[in-house]
C-alpha cells in the first residue's frame, strides 16, 4: 500500500501595519504605516536590513524628492525575505532571501520591489552585509562599465574612495584588472582604501592632479568617477589620458563647472554621467542581470566584500544620517530593521 505524503507549507503571515522611519520637518522619526501590497511584477519583502546613502540625506532635507509613484519613505536598498509575489512574477517565490534596489521605501519593516531589481543574497553573506550591496553595485557597474567603458588594463580615478561607492568601485575595478587610484580625506581613510588595493592620495595634503600624472608617468587615467563636481571637473579633465572618460554621479561641490572644450576635442575626451533612481524598471533590471552574471560570482568567492562602518537600529535612523553627514565613516552605514 502506497503512503500518501502530504506537502506541508508554512504560511507566511503578513501584518496590516509596519514600523517605518518617515520624514517630519527635515528629521527622521519612527512611525506606523500600512503594509504595502505587491502589484503586478512586484514582490513584497520583509525587510531585514537597509542601506543608508547620501541621496537619503538629500531627500530628508528636501533636495531630492522621490520619483513619481515611489514611496516617500527613504531607503534605496534593502535585504530580506520575500513574503508575497504579485502577478506575472517568475523566478522568485515566498520564503526566498534577496537583496534589492528600490526607488524608495527601504526604511520600513516591509517594502515592495519590482522583481527584476531583486538579486539573491550571495552565499556567505548575512542580511546586514547584503543590504550594503545593491545601491553601490548598481551605481558602480552602470557608470564604470556601461557608461565609462572601463576595461582590463586601464587606470581609474575614484573620488571619495572611502565611501560606500568608493570601496565598492575599488574592489570591482581591481577584480577586472584595472589599476585604481582614489582620493580620500585623511591618512586613516587612505590606509583603508590601500588595504582594498587602491593607490590613495589625501586630497587635503596632496594635489591629486600632480600625483596622478606622476604615478602614470604623464599619461593620466582612462576613467574618472566623480561624485564631487564643481571645481573638481577641470582638474579631473587634466588627469585624463587621451580618449579618457569623465563620469559624473554626484555634485557635492556644485552642479556647474567651467570646461575647456578644446581639451575635449584635441584629446578626444568623453564626459558623461547618470542618476540611477529615476531610471526605468527595465533599465535597472538589465543592470541586475549584468551584476548577477559578472559580480555575484566574485562576491560568493570572497573576491569582493562589503565594507561596513556602523549598524544602527531602524528607530535610530536619524542618528545614522547624522553619522553619515559627519563624514568620518569608511564604507557602508546600515540599518538593522528586523531579526531573522
């Protein structure tokens, strides 16, 4: 007589309300919100951890509003467990551990995410580390390799080398056979960058243009990843080799710059840049596919890691922002939202 085996599936219970950190008068405060529902093409995640990034700070201060249709709750990257899937979602299911890029809503116990922007938590990574992956890796990949056309054997200059973007850019570029130079604002930050494999210059004590040209024997670098803007732009151009590419991703020192167009023409330079948050879901999905193919294997082999500076609980999200603005961090600041 054959035995009948019953398949027992544990039901995932989703509450009606969740704790979040919302913006009130320019500050982050704890609050309660209804749990969102996954629409077509989306998954609902129970958020375990969320990354803290400078765009979140800008949003809190009223300088970087959420795109149309996105949550007003800050938070651009999360890790957690899928608890529900919307119509049309394939390749993901409830109970799966993922990390994801989001357009907002990360500072919450639950978050809806377009499924194509999800990636599996790499083997060997916990939720805290996984929460520090999406925003920096999506940004670095699309700007260095898609827009900057960076390739093996070339040289790269990254400003803000000790930031989350900087520490990611160092490791990813090194993994693809690129010589990496960075700037940072203290001997300690420079040492941290050098531990990751970069040649670092303290911009408060050294002229990075002179240092780059000396280190490259007058040739310059092939790509500059610039998150400073302003008066750094003409100095960056002076660092570029013939056919070099200048990629802008932020404007901490100003959104305008004076550029010598003759330099662009005679040296065949390219100036480009991008912002990630307003991009279409399909574009972000394509970046996710490229990361899964090219970078996720390196993470699982421990050739690339996440540099974590400090972890704060969700209820102390404002303190996490204060710490980020203080500028002494090296690597990622993370919010621990829940426990597995």
